[in-house]
C-alpha cells in the first residue's frame, strides 16, 4: 500500500501525520518506508534527527541521477536509510530538491518515482510526505500512489483550499493514475470545546466530502515529539494523541 499525505496549504500537519502513521505501522511489524519529497526536510529530520546531516546520499542524489548526472544510475534501494526505529526506513529529502524540480519537469520525469517504487518488493507500506504545493514532486507522488490523505486543520482558509485540492487530485486520477483515490480528510489540530471546528466538519460532511471519523487533537506534546525526533508512539505510547494516531491507522487499515 502506498499512501500520499498532501495539502497545498502549509502548516496543516502533513509531515507529522505521515511520520506518526509510518512509525505506528513499523511498530506493528510492517516493513515500512517513509519518502520525504519536501525540500524543507521536516519528515527526514523528524525520523532521522541529527543523523540526517551525516548522510552522503538522499533523494536529491536519486533525482540528479535521473537527469543523467551519473553514467550508471543506482537503484532506489541504494538511497534508503534505516531509521533508529525497527522496520522503518527513510528516503530522505534535501534542500537541493527545490533547484532540481524545474529541470526534472522539463525532462518529463514525473513517472520515474512510480517506476522506481515498482521495483521495491520489501515493503508492506509506503508513506509519502509532499511539499505544500502542487508541483513536480507532489504530482510524481500522486502518480505513484494508491491513495491520498488530506490533512485539514479546521480553518476557514483550509476549507476553501479543499475544493481546488480535490479537483487537482481528480485531474491526476483522470490523466495519469486511474487507481488513485482520496482515502479521506484527516481533521488535525482538533479542539473539542471550540464551536467552529465541529461546524466546519459537519458542513464538509453535508457536502459529501470524506471526513474520517478519527480526529487528531491539538497538543503541545507534538512539539516535544518533533524536538526529540521521536514519533509519539516512541515518545509517549500512552498519550491521548498517540491513541488517536493509532486509531487513525487502524481505520485506514480496515
């Protein structure tokens, strides 16, 4: 199963959701790969910590090879990095991705990620974190994936962005990836005592949008999780938010 976490709006929790779902899958014995396509490298830092700076190979090197910078390109497996957590492997990002995307797009390399992932047989689950933009890397991810998860942070601006986002996914599905489907909208930063989030969720559901039943609460604990490069299941397995991530993973696994 390949799953992309995508929203064109920044700050909605894409990297946090991708990394925590991947960590839960790995903790349950699934051979899991997290791919970080965002030049900001947040997901890579989250799972690899200080080890990220020591790496000699990353996703930028892989894409450079696709552009012919290397006479004999290496297989994708050569760029994968074991995380400190059992069963969890990372394909890390690099800021150089920002400079590479126009070259990759002009050479029409959008299908190369999918083709390379098709050669991997060792993973039960693949989670792909994307930039907050519908650019070359996001399109490559949506072409390569089975499903798409859309984080939503209970904000009016986020709601307005949802409609264009859903249309963008439908266009990718129609033009490039017939099997692509929106798995659901993940409510993040949820505040149960606030009136606006509940009203927005009810309105989205009334419009027929696929809002998932598990909500992820707003919590300062997640900042501690980021700081220590420890997904919630490894930082505090009994925390409420950890339980919500686990419930979300179980819902998606049905």
